[in-house]
């Protein structure tokens, strides 16, 4: 009897790198059946393949009636390259504040699916918001998409307010004009200290 390859197909015929296609075949009157890249197979069956590049598979059926072949091609289509996001701008105005004051953060991002700023969470692609950090703070803007991730750092410097811890006179009242009174004082975060009358 004649050797026949009743069917030989791939499903699907086109895949992305890393995906899998199934080869499906059916033969008749064959003693041995081989598929290139796979080896000996059953006269009828299926096999999963995951080629890195477009590949043509050859099925060869051999028997007393001779040899017949059939081919099927699995195309591998590279996924389009997605460019990474871009941070167009990220700034603070003013970048230096006194404790208790506020600064406005402003940013603009292109091509991102996820955007976040530390201490603020998820944000829109472009916007601005006021912040009032109590201490010098570094804000990190993170933008992500399928093509990658980019970050930008921004520092808002907080200058602490000067404080008078204590200011004492000893004795607190003089007995008579001309007596000596000792003044003592303590301050923090002051760049200059002055006392009127001295």
C-alpha cells in the first residue's frame, strides 16, 4: 500500500519568541516517521515546539512503499521594541525652604504607564503639588513602561528655624544702679545672635 501523509500542520503558524506552537500530523502505511529537529515520532501525533527563529519542519514517512515528505513552517515574529519612558522635567520651587514653609514640586513624563513619587504615590504624567517636609527630603520620581524604568532625584532643603532655648539674668533684679547682672543664653540653629544694649 502507498505511504500517505494525510496531514501535517502547525497551530499556530506564527508565534512570538518564547511562545509554543503545536505540530500535528497523521500518516498512513508508514513504518517510520521522523520530523526534523525532533527525531522519530509516532505515525500520528502532536508535538510542541518553541523555535527561536522561523523554522521549517520536515516530516518524513518511510515504508515498503517508499518515502514521502511534507513541510510546515513556524514563523517567529519578534515583538516590537518599546522605547523606555522619558522624564522631561522634575523640579522644586523653591528648592530651599524654612521649616514650616512649602515647596511646589512639578514634573513632566513622556511614554510611561506607571509614574510615582516617593511620599506621594502614583501621579499623573504631568502635574504639580505642594509639599511641606519637616526636614531636608529627597523625592524620587519613578517612571515605568514595558521598555524599562527611569528615575530622577530631587532634594528639597529645609533650613531649621532659629530657637532661643533660654535667656536668663542673674540676679533677675539689681539692688542698685551699677550692680553687675550676669546674662546667660542658649540658642539653636542661629547664624547670628545679638542682644540690644550690649
